[in-house]
C-alpha cells in the first residue's frame, strides 16, 4: 500500500492517463476533420453526431481532456486549475445527464449505475488532484 502513495507511482499513473487522453484527443481530431461520414460520439452518457450540439460538446470535452493531459505531461503551472475544472465540469455533466435521464425514463433509468460510477471516479480524480497540488506547494 505504501507504493500507491509514492511519488513514483503517482507520476507513472498520471503520465499513463495523460498519454491516453492526448492520444484520444488526437484520434478525435482526426475523426472530426478527416472523416466525411457522420459517426456518433459517446461520453458521460451523452451521444451525438459531429454536426449536432451534443456531438460538438462531446468533442470539446475530449479535446479539453487532451489539453489537461498535455499540461500534466509538460508540467505546466496551470495544470491543477484546469484539472479541477475538468473534474467539476464532468461531475456537473454527469449529474445533469442523470437528472434529465430520470425525467425521460423514470426513477430507475437503465444507466444510473454507470453515471454514478462516473461521478465517483470524477470525485476521486478531484481528490487526487487536490492532494497532488497540496503536495507540490
């Protein structure tokens, strides 16, 4: 358990996810600008094509996650601020999707467990970012 709290593990963990989100952002850019077909994108319980408002919101979220990942890889001074914004905006989006899904499908919608797990993961992400920021200062 001590290894999980070590700076080397945190660095490796953050670097891995930063690289993953940078790659996903690059793939999204290629799909958006290099593809003539209208595929759909899915994220945080939302889905939409690249020409819809929902699709553009999903693309923007993916690209912002790529910026967050790049800022952690290059150790930019603003990385903690935008990571917190990323986590909080994800929590808000998931909460709104759960709220609207409840109105659309009833009290026990099919994806409530998935959305709650997204919120829990985002809360853990926010907590880790806060701890990392406190450890750095």
